[in-house]
């Protein structure tokens, strides 16, 4: 996946109207994540990502391995993202971006990321970052929100067919 495909996928998932906001969300999430984890872990995770995206986790980060919790992560992402992005929005953006990253990197590198971030509610509560991943990924989470599967066209209606047959769908004219 190249940079344009990566940003296009994030833009689609977040339903952003423009690429600028999409890139800011990606940069804010991955730069802050790169600040939180050790440099080697950031390099391992970013190795499978497009070069420009990799840079957000590695080259753009001045100090890796900083110690902060989930709440501080979200505040930092919100601040970097700008555009009056509030913390709940920033949290959602981060979850969606991390889910895409998870689909592109080797499982061992993603597990290394999880191992770096305490998921206990009593500790730093990083499990919230992985909610979309743990729900089966963006596609499954999106499907769960819409009730699963394709939604019926409001202009069609199902009528029972002859006994034992599947319902027939006709278009009203």
C-alpha cells in the first residue's frame, strides 16, 4: 500500500471531506504513538507502512519512549490534529488509524506494540486504543453499527412468494 492508498483508506473510514484533515489525523496519531513507544518498536511497526507514514512514527519524533497514559495520548493527538478536534473525536480517529496499521504490519510487530502499552484499567488503560481491532476490525465494527450486511433499499419491498419459496422483491412504480 502506498501513501495515497493509505490516506485514501483513512479518509474513507473517517468520512473526511479532504486529504489535509486526513493527513493531520494520521500524523497526530502516529507521531504521538511514536513518542510513547521505544524507538526500536516504532521502527519495527513502521517498517511495513508507506515511507511517508513511517516518517511520522520515526523521523518526526524527537523523543521516543515517553511515559504517558491513554488520556494524555488522546489529549496530545487532539492538540496536534487541531481543527477543533475534541478528545472523543481524536480517540475515534486513533482507533481507526491503528486498526488500518494492524492490517498492514506483521502480527509480531503489532503484538510488540500491544506489549508496550499496559491495557489494564488500573494502569494506563491503553486497551481503548485497540477497541476496533478487538471488535474484528473496521469492516466488522462498521457492519455492527449498521445492523450487519447490506441495508434494504427503501424503494423495494419484500413480498412472500409461493409457499416454501424465498420472499420476492418487487420495485413499486
